[in-house]
C-alpha cells in the first residue's frame, strides 16, 4: 500500500501515549518518505492518521514555508486539506481546523 509500515507502527505506538495531545498534519508534506508525493499519497497518510489518532487528536497546520519544499504552493496544500476533510462531520472539521489547537495550546 501507500503507507510505510514502519511509520504506521510508530504512529500507532505514539497514539497509545496518554501524554500525547495529538499530531499536526502539516508535517506530512515534508516528512512522507516517498520521493514523489501526490494527493493520493497525502490522502492515504491523512486518513491513516485520523484512523490512528481520531479526529479529536489531529490538528491542521500549514508548515509554511517549509511545505513549499515539496508542494507547489500553500494554496495547493490548503485545497488538498479542504478536500480531505470534506467528508468529515462539521464537529470533526471544527476540531481539526481549530478546536484541537485551541485545546492543546490553551488558547
């Protein structure tokens, strides 16, 4: 499949830690090991992250300007994320886009 088994195993172990508030999806753009990343690969990692952590422990991040090392523009990344979250419930989208960050950073 598209998902690196070592990544999956590591993330699964991380998710078991009660002291881990959650993860930001911003790093996917630069941290996916595939030499060539595309929307299908990023979607697979996004969906796997949600499966492992749940929507209440995943938060959006831009990783700007670092994301530009592997993706054409911030707008392209934002559009992909909008597409990825389109099938989530309104409460899940709200949590991922700002609620989880507010909770994690006590804002």
